[in-house]
């Protein structure tokens, strides 16, 4: 199912499909995020993200606690988020196909590293619970959860053929769709989920992806396609 292809916030409209309104908030690991109020928030990228270090005793305990009770919504969230992050990884891998600004490139790098770690964590939970990593193929089953935004061949071909002056805008437009979809899925499990670890992860994803969307909209507004 192909989901969001546009976002409109405070007068910035990206053409291509449905429109999602997101409030500015939060900070992205390792990247300065501009908020709606003109303030900036910065957090340092966790050392375990950069080095993929072995989990600490505290992290191991948290992982064990994550399996201390869960429901179908928790499983659906993990399956859909893993599937969505696989789609996003296809896009972050194409960042070198064209010219991105230094700030946009840093943002994409941070997304790639963070989501690699998250995906490993979520896959580990599903395995520990004895649940399939892949969600069911029934699209109707996932409609209530926001669906999984998928990249099409046309999306990727469009990037490959984009003029240099338009590459960043087209690229960020696709990435906005991916991260907006993550917000939808996270907001669903926040209402329906049970597992403490899942709910904490969903809250972090909601905050960080909303911030990423705001930052990308700002980059597009500052550097419109030529």
C-alpha cells in the first residue's frame, strides 16, 4: 500500500498526494532540530548507535522487561515498523545518487544509523516472543494502523533521473512520507498497545520522526527545487 506522499505545515505544501499536519517538536539524535517556536534542541547521538556496542546490563534488563506482557497491537506495531524501516533503508541507501546539503546529509546518516539499531531491537523482541517478523499480507488488516508506506519503482527511478537542482527536494519528499508513516504507526500503538518497552519505543519514534519531518520541511523551504 502506498501511503503518504506529501506534508503541509505552516504554509509549506509538498505536492503528490494526501496531506498530513504535524506539530513541530522534539530533537533528533545527533542533529540540531529547529522547532516551531524558533528554538533549537540538540541531543548527542548515543555511543551505542555509532559503535553498535554490546548491550549493557541495564539494556539487557530492559530487553527482558520488554517481553513481560504484550498484546496483538504490540506485535503489529513491531512488525509494521520493521517493514517500514526496511523501506526507509532503501531510501537512505540512495542518498548518494544526487546532491544533498551538508545538513540534509547529516540528517539522513543519523536516520540510517538510528533505524538500524531500532530494527535490530524490534526484531529481537519479536523473535523472543515467538512471533513472525513479517506482518500478514492482508492490507485491510493494517488499514487501522496506518499501513506501511512503500517505495515504488517509479519513486526510485524519479530520483535517479532528477535534475541536480531538484534531487534534494524529491528525495526529502519521499523521506518525509516514510517518517510521517512511522508517526501514524507509533500513535496507533500508543492507544492500543500494552507492553512497556514497546510503548516507550513508540513514544521516542513519534517524537523523533515528527522532529525529522519538521527539519526536512525547513530544508525544502530554504532550498526549493530550481
